[in-house]
C-alpha cells in the first residue's frame, strides 16, 4: 500500500493502543475502531526526517479514545474520533502559530511589552537568549547550552558580563559564544552545567550512542507515560456527576485541574484537559520567571492566578485549592515542589481523608529512571541528547546538531501526559484510589525515533517541497532565529497555498483584551469528537488576571497591560 500520512498515523496509533506497558483498559480500547485519520495533505511536508506529524496525530487519537470512553460512561454517547494529520502537527507546534491582527505573534514587537513584567531573566535580550544554542566544543562535539528562563548562571560559567555591554551584533554574539565553548571539552562543560551551575545542557549524541549510555539504558524501554495506582490510598470509586452545562456534555466537565507549570510540555496537559471540559487553574506568581515566547499559549483556556508559594499565605491558598482538585499537574524539576511542601507524597496525603482520590501528574525532561532524573532540561535538551538533533542537521546537509524546528517534543509529552491523566481519571471512576502519572520529553522523543525516519525517496520529495528552508538552517539557529527567519512557518507552509496550510477550522479566536491586545487566534486541539466540541473555554489571560478560586472572577488588583497603539 502506498505511504500516506494517514496510514502511517494509523500504524503508530495501533502500536500505542496495543502497548502492554500502557495497559489501556478494554473499555477504552473498544473505541480504537472508531478512530479515523483524515486530511487533504497525504504526503510528508514538514522539513525534518522524523515522522512528527504522524506521531502527534496518533497520540491525539489515543487521547481521543479515552475522551470517547469517558463520554460513554458519563452520557451514554457512542462517539467517533477524527484526527486531521496536518492539524495534529499544527497542534504539536501551537506556540509558534498564535496570531493577532492577522500577524504571527512570535514576530510581533509588541510581545516585548505584553510579557515584559514576567521576564525577570531578561530572555528577550538577544545577548542572553543566544546562551541557549548549539556550539562546538574543544573536543569536536556539539553541545546544547541552555540559559533556561535566566541565562545568569550560564554567563557566569563562561566568565562573561550579564548584559551586552559592548553592543555586539547578532553575529558577534554568536562568535563570542562559539569561541568560549570551543575552549572547553564536552565532558567538562556537561559537568559544569548540570552539577556545578545547575543549568540545562547536554552533548549531542547519535541515537544508538544515547541508548548505550547508562541513562539511555534506564529509559529506552519506558512507555509514553506511567499510570500508577498508589498504595495506602483506598478512596472509593468516584461517579462522574452531571456536566456543568447540560447542553455541552464534554468528557471532563466538572473535573478540576490545578496546574503548577511553565513553558510548554506540562501546560499542554492542562490545555488538553481544558479543551475536554475541565476547569483548569494555572498557578503562577509575579515573582516567578516565565518564558515570554510560551506564556500566552500556556494560559489558553485556563483561570490564571498569582500565588506566591514562598509565602505562608500563598501556601494556605494553594491548600484550599487542593481540597477540591481532581488533578494536580507538576511541571517543575524533580524536588522543587517537595521543597515548598507540595510534592506528590504531600499532595496524596493532603487528600487521603476525603471521599475521592487525586491524580498527580509529573512531567520532566529526562524521565523517571536513571542517573539523570534530577537534571534540569527542556525540549532542546531532549532533542539534542536523544539523536533527533544530529539527524535534523544531516537532513539539511551538515554534520552538526540542529534545534528541531519547533517544540514538537513538548507537545508530544503534553499529549502523552494528558492521555495519562484521562487514563487515571477513568480508573478512579472504576476502582477508586489516587494515581501518579509520569511523562517526560526524552521518552517521548525515543518513541518518535522508534517509528523510524522517512525513506531516502521520501526525503528527496520532502526537500523539493521546502526549497526555501532546506540547507539554510544551521546549528546556531535557535528559537529566536527560527522565528525571525520564519523557518518554522515556512516549513509548515511548504509548497502549499496559505489557505490550505492554515485552514480556518484549525484555529479558535479568543479575547485578547486581558493582554492589551485585539482578538487572538490560537491553534485548536487537533482532535474532533462526533458529538462533543473540543474548543477551549473562551479565556486566555495573563498570570494574576483572575482570583485564586474555582469559579472565574477577575482580580480587581490586576495591573492592566497597556500596548501603545500605532
């Protein structure tokens, strides 16, 4: 049979459903036959050798069968699931495709104003942003430096001033970092980054090279997510109850989700839950660092509150919210919330005496086994460490590691985590108890790698569809460069007309006034149910815009964001 995106997505979906490590319930797997992969685009079009569109589509369909199974349990609905593969990939790159006033937000200068108050790490300064990039080391290896949300430790490690005192140009800044990294061998740089300065960083490995490492061996056979019923907690099975709106029977209507996370992967878990009807509170703080480029996407469909967990009053307020929560999402590095009193064991204990259990979902970079579990990490770290990065570089004709064109690993992980949350809620409704769900960026990448690369013939055809991009991307093209040069946008467009690549039904318009902006178009969840809409709640608001409570109420003390009109 001839290759199509839809047929390959189906094959990957079948592998996920039949994966014995996931132990999907029979009542969920019976909906696998009701999944259909659709779309006008049938051949690979995104400039990467990896089957990212097919992988995203398969995972979203897997989320869909859980949503359909829950709908049947709650409402007696017997739903079909459709996934447009092109839309699924757009969902897997959603942060890059937010639009306002018919312009891509990632290129809009007003974004500096909109997000400035949370950018305590000055990540919008080019000099500091370029600390997150791939450079060659003294021993000839490629190394992913990462400044995270604050490049201060990286610049300190390299012995450089914290700001661009010499007014260096873009190319001069790149040369500065290249020369500095070229003086250090990869092992020393890795040890300094992860053990001394405690910043993300990793050597670029090949696929087999990574799997041969102790950490690679520890996680190479891990499932997309783990769903673990917790011992000692024997709360009874929980009935779903009526939906909040009787006319809108969403699968997770009435479910309350607390999200403590930043950036993309863990917030995507809450984002999916919101699209499926859950009430999601995103907990942030004005004293916390946020990543401006991801902030709006992370707030889609959620109540956005400001709680400072380093104060006693803030911790008391979080305790109140936990009392009613069904799901707790922890997207911080392992041990961060433990130190604040709200790690997984603490949260399980806090609800042990109530009549229903809780789902505690953890997301990290390196997985939950092996020597690197507590290392800090991001999607770029997972991509470069797993072998994805080197393959991307070779796709463009260079023997160097490249940043994957967009946050694919983040959304793969978010979608797998969302599937895990639905899995746990389904089990809670059947047998009761509390559940731990764990997912990670590296494990998600390893699954995509396991599906193989496109054939040489497909890659030749793929390159012809992307003449404006292929061969132009280099190792120093990090997130800012990929956006400024529109490599991600042009890559998704490929050789297609704009209207075909970016169909209106792929987007949802939300009110942007809380950000001081006009209407904001965000990518809809790339998953359709036959009898239930999967639109987001019509809210996208900055941190602290709402009061910390389970009903939506605007915070009267929120300082409005003012964007100067041109």
